[in-house]
């Protein structure tokens, strides 16, 4: 276990923010502490598993990004996979729409934390760009190589060249060495390139509503809990700037549905699940009106 310093202020003075359970191990009663840095306002897990220990907290066939690895999924997970397939196609279109420049035939795309490769594959089918991934989970990386014939690296430092588009889709919050990663990312981005970052929003209206039951706290896998303000401050340290900010509505529905399940100990019943979806629709509408309160937000980032 380790106690991190704030990546923005480099200080360690914090105040307690919230104690949350691991949603995959609710029955143990164990909680993890999220703190808020006194200087920057950034919330993060502390103490937290180190880079070696964290591997034990990623169930390879139960954690959403890795569900492609499961051989015999339940009916609920089959439904989730179908919805996820549609969502990935929608994400690919959205990412290309948010990228401020048209991609040339020789363009290059890098996804950091590409999981089992579905989003990269969808981008490859949509564009003529070279699509490369970085995924530290060996099983997921192997699946992406063998299933989709993608070029996947397990370490960012192994990647050569420069890219027109770099994607962090719900991955930045998982990264231990976040300043080192952003420094490398900035060096890999072409002068007129874009970075697309999607993140849960620690000041979301649904986070305040569900409190410790909010699924996107996802302790201990989510190490950092950003708001648009704290993300902007961190990016500024690396010569990067947010050029646009918007809500991502589907996450509000998914987060409310799953949070309702957690709130009821994993057994919300049909009525509870339905109510969770209704709540999600409300939070999605609210986030569209006020992106700073959205369940998750998407940033377009470029060199300053």
C-alpha cells in the first residue's frame, strides 16, 4: 500500500472526503478512503494499492472493459455486451466528431488503456488511420492482438512515432504514474493533434445523490477523481489545454443503474433497476444542460 502525493500540487496535506466499498466485494464490509487535497481540491484514493498490488483488484472476466474475455456470460452480461457493442460504435463516431481536424490517409491514432481492442477496431473500420493501442493487462492485450490483429504495446514508453489523435476513454483515473504518463503523451502528440479524455466527474449530480454507492468511485481501481477544474489544472502542468468540454449522457444512465444496484446490496429487484434507469435519464438530461454536473465528461485537449 502507498500514500500518494497530489499530482497537481505535489503536496500531501488532505482532508477526508468519503469512504466507499469495493463494488465487487460488498459482502466483506471493507471500505477504501477517498481524500481531498487541501491545495488543489483533487480527490483521490489514499492509501491505495501500489502498481503490483492493484492487479489483484481487476477481475479479468467481471470488470466491464474485460468482459470480452468471458467465455460463457450470463443473460444480463449478454445484454450488456450487445449494448456495449452499440455504445462502442457510437463512441467511435463521437471521438472522430470531436477531433478538430480531419484525419489524413496516413494519420495515426493511439488509445491508451485500450482493453480488449473493440474501440480501436471500430475506429480502424471507420477511418484509414493506423490504430495502435497500449494496454498493461496481458490477457486483454493478447486478446486484442489475436482477435482483431491490432498492434498493442503493454508499456507507453515502448511506443514510437507521433499521433494525430490520442484517446483516454475512462483510463486516466486508473493510472498510478499519471504525471509521467501525461508527459509522455504530450511528447507523442503531433503539433496540431488532439487528445480525447473521458472521465467520471467527482462533482456530478448523481455522485452527490448516491454518495458512497456511486459506481464510478470504483475503489480501489479508480485512483483519481477529477472535476473539469482539477483536470484542467493537471493538464496545464504538461503544456496541454482543454479546448472543449461536454457531457457524455450514456454514462449517466449506466452509472445510475449500477449505483442503484450497489445501494441495495446488489439485489435491487426489477422495480429498483427500473427506478435506476429513470434516475439515469434525469441525470443525463441535467448533465446536458450543465456539463459541470454531468456524470462523466469528455474533453478535447491540445498543445497550448
